[in-house]
C-alpha cells in the first residue's frame, strides 16, 4: 500500500514539473533601435588583384564587379603535383558558376623498390629440463635499538615573581 502511495506522489510531482513553464515569468524581447545608417544602399563597383610568387608559393587572385551586382574573377594556384589549377568564376543573382582548368602534367616521384629485408629470428633452443631456482638463505640479525637524543636547554631565569598592580583610576560604567 505504501509503495502505491509513493508511486502516485512521484507521478504527481513529475507531472507538475512539466507544467512549470506555464508559471514561469514571461519577458518580452527588448526593442533596440539601430543607430547605424548605411551610406550606400546599392552595391558599389570594385576591382582588385594580388599575387604571390616566391620559393614556396605561386598563386594569384583577381576579381571585379562593374555594376556591383555581377562579380567575375579568377584565381590560379600551383598544385603539389606540379600542375596549375586555374578557376574562372562568375557570381550573380543566379548563383556561382566556376570553370576549372588544369595546365601542365602531374609529376610524381619515381617508385624505387625497397631493398629492405625483414629480420628473421630462429626458434629458441630446446631445453630438456626446466631451470631450478633456490631461495636465498635467511640470515637473522640482532634487532637494532634506538635511543632518542637528549637536549639540554638552559632553564629560564626569572629575577622576581610578578606582582599585579591595580590601575589607579577605576572605570565607571
């Protein structure tokens, strides 16, 4: 009987915990007014390009937009296999369209067969009898005795016994 009552109490408590969101305080999102005013409402035309050509890197990128709505450009990068990847693209309201081309021929390192020979191990020699082990001999020793060190500190020297003197004026409360 007690089990049924406890189970019913837990079920009621669990059901009430799901309804707690109904009773939670409700807050409205704050209203913010933006103070930012855009200078240009329409996209502006632009044109840029850059390139890097040093010992480790060789790539370039150029892009332009004449009317601010259609963007055209290209970039070029040298791949690790020696080819050059050239991507020419156009991005407008219909999406991004890219034309990818590769120039040059891929060059891979020449394969050289390895002359490495794996180490071989011979089987261990067969022992007709198992090795024998003997326990070390026990040598009893006399127990050690410990004596605590003694310290001799000088006794404090008092010149006279302290005498309590009452204050001259008694405080009144």
